[in-house]
C-alpha cells in the first residue's frame, strides 16, 4: 500500500500526529511525509492574515507529490475558526479525482465544536474527488501532547481504514 501524509502545523501538535501516522505506515509499504508550507511567509503579512478568512490567498509552496499516485492519503491540520488551517483548505481544494484513494483527515482542536465544523468543511470540499472513503480523527491539543493518546487514535484510525 502506498500512502502519503500531508499536514500543516503551527505549534507542533499536528506534526507529532503526522509523524505517528508515518511511523506506522512505513511498515506497510511506501509512505511519504510532507509538511505544507507557506511560500511567502515573511514577504506578505497582510495576505498571510487575510488567508485565514480567504484560503485562496494562502501561498502554498509546491507539493512534490501527486495525490493520485497513492492508495491512502492522511491529511492533517489544526482546527482554526471551524475550518482547517488555510494551507490545508487550499491544498484540498486543489485535489482532483481520487477514485482509488482512501482519506483520513486528522485534526487537533481546542474546541470540539470547531473540529466538527472543520470536518464538515473537509467533507464538502472533498466530495468531488469521489474517493473510496473519508474518515475523521480528532484529538484535543492537551491530549495530543501525550504520546500514548496520539498512538491510540492513530492506530484506531488506521485499523478502521485498513480493516485490521
Ligand atoms: C490562529 C489560531 C486559531 C485557532 N483557532 C481555533 C479554533 O477556532 N478552534 C479550535 O478548536 N482551536 C483553535 N486553535 C487551537 C488549535 O487548534 C490548537 O492550538 C492546535 O493544537 C494547533 O495545532 P498545531 O500545534 O499543529 O499548530 C487555534 C490556534 C491558533 C494558533
């Protein structure tokens, strides 16, 4: 199985979870891990701020992987204002048809309601991809600081998707 883990992380929680997915998935076949980054972080602060409300304005650095090459995509973000962080909104909007991929959306939140709203946004945005299935995994930022908690939710999600 070929998997791709893509994430954005501001303060490291989502990155830790992404790493956990990667550690497990590497043992199941080819797996790539990629952090989504701003291409103009320092150059245009106003645009950077506005992108929180208008994700199209976020300047996403080139992603060197083609989502259509993978059986499983794990896409992760912090919940910000009831949406994924802007770079992840921008990335998922750019995806085309993915009829043979399963998708795990993983997120870190401060307020559970925000995580629910974010997942609704992701579901709506990814509907056009026609993927084989989309599941949500979320964990609050304070629980995400504990390795065992992260391991548990990550393993459960993969078991669900891989049918183990
Ligand atoms: C700019 C900003 C906005 C945030 N907005 C929300 C929010 O609306 N809802 C929520 O549940 N958490 C919110 N949070 C909390 C993040 O979800 C939480 O800090 C998470 O752990 C960040 O993940 P990271 O460490 O990977 O950056 C916000 C955090 C930041 C920095």
